[in-house]
């Protein structure tokens, strides 16, 4: 659409800036495909605002808005020339409308324009990432609800530590993903503010109505300081930090599933596994390994973004053209990883017999026995010593007789002066051990049910908040369409 020197592109950039060996290096046109639709929306809202403020004539606004429809129908690939999508769309509009098309860029700069486009697009992307995170929470909750009584080993330092349940384990990740969602929703609030109308950084003498443009684009409010509004990319840093934290959560879940698969404690469905091209017996947890790796990429992107932003002076600097890709890449990757994790969790099988057998490995009930003795009045440190000595004298879990013999040596009196043999037997049993740990947030089925119910409430609140955010974006888009059609 845009052509060579002297035509619309020349009008915008002037010949001095139209070429040169660094042209390709400076151009972001290809990468800007991501914000093509956003730029059209921002152009439309800006033009409607200019006309409603009588800054441009309604007839000119009509022509420009009709031209934007043509540009949209032709698609991003039809754009040519220009350093970026903003310039290329403007050039295309001038080609269609003639010189009056140049009125579209009244009272703005590409600096406020691009910042608005990034925010406009990123909102949608963050809502999609939130959808995936919500689906993961749902699949963790549903699976947990089926396994409140399924006893499994719990680990610290990757050593058997204390028995717990599959539900308690899965909820530990659901709670973390819930916080990841909260961080993303906080970031969303700060993404959803409008820099449009800040112009290059120093405002404009035109009587712009920034609130109107913000409303038409579905932003919650305008950003107050025009230098901040056009230059800041802290919303990218915040969003990308939240996404990276989420990726780290996902990587932990993925790693646990890899390890549990290796121990035969979980079986991923075939849909989420892969086989070896040479070893016919293999079933590998490849999807979880890839989810684990996404966190590495996210950390790299966050580092790239922060390093680019560090030390940038006010106001706009072209470095910023390379900032938003980090957030866009990560939001795609992390959303996809969460969706895959949701599917893997929903379809995995938890073999109850193997889990129960492994739950008592490595004398994992030792703490429970020490707790029992302490509850009977022994100082916990003394109880710990008795149980530690019994562990040292046995292969695996000591029996009641061994514990009694050690107590007699250490305390100078029988174990049964403090507790009954039945109580000790119960403490040595992984299922009883789990049932006894009913403190708030503990693994006992009743405690887990309480967490499940809180978690379900929070999930439905968060799902409603995401739906509200999406509704208000759709309502704004419809409103903008109506405004536009009153001109075209
Ligand atoms: N493509 C540019 C970017 O992404 C648009 C802003 C250009 N502004 C300027 N003053 N050169 O940042």
C-alpha cells in the first residue's frame, strides 16, 4: 500500500528517514503483527475522540474510519514500508484518503500509541493465561477431591519424610496457582490504564478528551502523568514477573510428576507421555519435562526485559521497541504450559496400593511416634531421642517392642508408662498417622476438605472476576464499533 519516496510514506517519515542500511534493523513491522488489531482499535478510538472534540471534521473522520476498515480487511501482511505497524497503517490510510488521512495522527505520537497498543493486546493475553491457570486449579481440585484418603509418601530433601495424601499434595500446588492468579489479576489492573493522549511525553495543546478515548478502548482509567504514561514499561515487568513466578510453580509440579512417574507413584496418561524412538518399552513424561523447561525460558525473558529497562532515561527511547516481545512470548508459553499441566493432572492415575506401600518407607511415621510421646508429657526433644535411637537400631520402621526397649534404656522406664501399645501401633500406621494430623491446613481428610471448600470458593470468585474483565472489554469493543458505524 505505502510506496516509495514522495508518496504517503515519504509524507510521514520525510526522505531523510526513509531508507538506509539500518532500515531493516530499525523496523518492528513483522513483530508488530501481534498488535495490528490493537493499533486499528486505538486508531479508531482516537479518530472518534478527535471528531467528537471537533479537532478534526466529521467527514474526515468518516473517511479515515472507512479506510481503517479497508486496511483491516487487507490484513497485516498487506502493509508495506514504514518502521512499524503504526506508521504503515497511517501510510495506508493516507494512500486511501489522501492528505487528509494525515489528520489521524493529530494530537498523538507513536510513543503513546504503541504503549496503548501493547496494553490493549496484553490484556487479552493475560486473561487467556488466567483461563489456563483457572483450568489447572479446577483439575487439581477435582483430582484432590477424589483422593482425600489416598495416602502417599511426602518428601523433604527428596527423602521420605512423613505420610500425606494425594489430595494434600495436589492442593499444595492449587494454593500456589491461586496466588499466581492473584498476582496476574493485580498486574491486569495496572495494565488496564490508558497512556493515550500523552503524545510524545509532554502532552498536547489540542483539547483532547483522554477519558473518552480510554473508555472507548475499555481501559479503567487514564494515566495521570504524560511522561510516565508514554515511557513506562513497568507493567511489562510486573506481568512478566507474575508469569515467571507462575512458570516456576508449574515447573515444580512438573518435576514432582516426573519423579513420581519414575517411582511408579503416578501414571501419566498416554496423551501426556511420549515413547522412545529406539527403546520400545519406554513411556516418558515428556510433556512435564517441557513444562519444567518453560520456566527457564520465562526467567530468560524476564532477565532480558529488566536488563533492557534498567537505566533507561526519561522519556521514550527506542530500546523500548524490544521490550514487549519478552512478555508476549512468555504469556503464550506459560498459558500453554498451564493448559498441558491441567490436562496431565486431570488424566493421571494414582495407584493406591503402590502409594500406600511407599507411604511408610524410610520410617516416615517417626515424627508421629515422637509427637505421640510428647503429647503424653515427655519433652519433645526426649521423645525425638527415643525414636531416633529406635530408628538407628532397626532396618526400616521399628516395631513396638524395639521402641519399648529403647525407651527403657533412654528413660529408665517402659514406653507403656506413657502410652498404650495400641496408640504406638496406630502412630506407626501411615493412614492413622495422616488422620491424626488434623491441624488447619494439615493432611487429615477433614482438614483437607476444609481447604478444598475455601479453594473452590476462591476459584469461583476468580473465574467471575476474569469473566467480568472480559465482559467489560467486549462491551467497550461493541461501544467503539457503534461509534465507528455512526461515522462510516
Ligand atoms: N515501534 C516503536 C516501538 O515499538 C514505536 C514508537 C516509535 N517512537 C519513536 N519515537 N521512534 O517502540
